[in-house]
C-alpha cells in the first residue's frame, strides 16, 4: 500500500514491458507451431489414385489430400507400428500400391483378408482415416518436433463423426481418449479440441468418465 513502492513497481513494469511482450509473442508463435487441424470434409476417397510426388511429406494437410503420400513416406518400422495400431482398434490396415507413377491407397480388412481400394468402401473410412493417422502421429514419442518449452500439442478436429455409423463413432471416441493417454505415457501433452454434433461422442465421453477410464478433469 506504500505509495513509493507502487511508483517503483510501476516503473519496473514499464521498463520491462517490451521484454514481457516479446516473451508473450514468442510463446504464442511457438504454440501455433504445435497446432494441427483437420477440417470437416476430408477428401481422401475422391480419387482412386494419386500421382507420385517425390517430395517428402511429414504432415497431413487439413483435408487429408496428401494422406497416401504421407503413408508412403513412412519408414518400415513406423508403417508397421501404424498398421498394428489401426488393426488393434479398427480391424484394418492401410496398403500403399504404386503403379505407373500413381499411388493407390487400399484398405486390408483383418477379418476377411480382403484388400479394397478406399474409393470402393464406405465414405466413413475416408473421413476417419486422416483423423486417426494424425492421432497416431501426434501420440508418438519420437516426433520431429522441437518442444523444448514443454508446450502442449493441440489437435483441432471438426466433426470427426461425419459419415460414421454410431458404433464406429463410439469406437473413435475410445481412440481419442486412448491416444491422449498414450501420449501422456510418452510425456507428450496432447490436447484435443473437437467440434461435434454427435450425441454418441459426447455420451461416450461421459460413459468413460463414469467407468473411471477417463478423469473428469481431463
């Protein structure tokens, strides 16, 4: 309450305001680099094949246009890990075929042992695959992200339930929760920002909290 102290305090703040703003700007800029986004209309299945691109693809664009190129660029151990992950949760794995300069993204179903072009199966697969691929990528321990400030990694998803059967919406919700927990085990602060119209998704989150599979604070 001392007036002299208040004047000194205000002068110290005024002198350092430029440094405080620089720190705030640096934090915001670094945080933005750790934000991933997938839009509401994924276009994975609009084309039966895609022309080969020799450029390195390390992330998935918001519409999932480059998903087949991304999967093609995964090295063998990472591709195997991704296949194990999708097989475990969804009962399928992705298969990349290259022919005459074009890439084909196929889905191999574990139960039927059939391989089908993604354009020939339910539209829900093309909508879900960019999301679950990005989830898998962000939950990995050895990502090429410089996160020296221990910043959270934010994944924003618009309407992940589009064209999905209610049962698959429930499975996807379980995967969202499991991925965050797996990331936490890898010392990764992964946060999901989800915009949804799905009552199934919201209710399943509540159900997982009720079963103590998810902490309500998370």
